[in-house]
C-alpha cells in the first residue's frame, strides 16, 4: 500500500489536506493523526470493516476495544446512552484527554468495542484531530497509531516508522503535547472507576465525581481469560525490544545499582536529569527532572523507542510512585516491563 503523508501544522491547518484525509475515512480507509495525547490510527467508527482494518494494521487482538473520537461532547448522543454525570465531566474536562465508557447504541458495531455492549468516547482538544473529525462528519475509532505492543507514538516519525505502507494516510503534525494516552473511566452513578490513568488524575476527577475507584488492572496483570474493559488493560504494551526492568529502591540504592550495571552489562538506562552526570554517558536517556512528572510523561514513549536503537541486552528504569501523574507513568512502565520489578 502507498501511504500518503500529509505534513500539517497545528497552528496553520491545511483545510484541503484535512478534507482529503476525511474523504479517506468516509470511504472506509485508515488515517493516522495527532492528538494532544498520542497519535491515533483512525477509521470510521460506524464501519465494522474499518475496525477490522485497524486491528489488522496494528496486529492488535480483536477483543481490545477501540476509543471513538468525537468532535464535541454532545456528539456522544449519536453513539452512546449519556447521563448527567457524563455531561458534568464533559464540562470540566472536554475537549481534553478524558475517555468515558458508556452503554453503546447500535450505531457502533461490536467490532469497534471488542464485543462489549459499551463504547469508549473521547473529545480530543488537538486542533488537527478536531478539524479531521468535523470534516469527516462521523466519529473516528482510533487506538494509538503504532504496531501492537510497541511504544505509543508521540511524533509523526514514530507513526511513519511503524505504519508506512500499512495504512492509507498519515498526518504528521509534529510532537504531541502530553505524550501518554488519555485517562479512561467507567461510570456507576456518580462513582467513577479508573481503568487507565492519564493526565487527568483521580484527584481531578474527584472534583466532579463523588468517588473514584482504581481498577485492579491499572497496577496488576489481567488474567489470561479476563476480558479487557478498556484499551491497554490486558496485553503487554509499550515495550522496547530489549527486556525492560524497573528498579524499586531509594535514590542512592538505585543509582549505585545503575553504576554497577554499566560496568557489568550492556544495558540501556532511562535516568533522571540529576543522574546524568553521575553515570557513564553510554546508552543513557534523560527523561527529565525527578519531580517533573509531566515532563517524564511527555518523554516516556520517545525514550522507550530510542532505547530500541541501542545495542543492549537489557534496559533499566525507575519504578514510579503510584500517586497523581505518577500512576499513569507506573501503569505504562509496568506493562512495558511485563511487570518485572527488581528491588535494590
């Protein structure tokens, strides 16, 4: 397949290119596009054949649900049964990096939802994503635009590397602002269950919801026969080619371990900025200041992809804390490491 590449600036959107990409979607094709979180691989959310193409292009298991991206919160009425809490959350966080799971309507085929009777809905804030959804005139089902299992793409070049020749078009809009996928929640009355953490934290959700529960699969491994309720819950995700091991311990102990590892192994290291000058400048990736979780989130997937370029046998990274934005980092890294944690 010959993949068309559109280079579009978020500050000066090329409307003719957006319309061409929208026509590809309306015709049943696939278009990768930037959002404020990561790049999405989009198809017509009402077309079961488009959903099948998405799974095939990614090499993604078909029981892993897709998120339907909409142009405005009110467009949820076309695809789902909404409620008062949904609109309260929409007023607080949409457009933005929040996905809400609701009972689906028949307009959404079961291939999009992994066979579930619910649908995940999100209204992105990225100007290119919004322009594309509006031009297409239909919700866009879109998981992250990477080959299944590999780190999610936060740059257009990541998408091109993974999917060139496998889909109809790629919109290269530069770097994604957040760098981690959206927060996903389900609702039971005014209680939210956090299924995938992201930039909108549980504390933020408590400003709207009476209670926020954390699903066990956020930090633990889903059993093999358990059906995932949202994207990213079941399968190994985000993984670099070399095995990733997360280090749990106080800062001095972790630094000492990394120093010894550099002398004994061919290892790659995702380190904090203050550790760079204390380690040998060999296969190091600076992921930002120790306390700057937003910067770490923005850098994480690109760092995991960069680690693939290293000639190493193992990759080490810090085990994040499980509070605030740290929970989102923990969730992504624990899956990338297939739950491999070493206490030092």
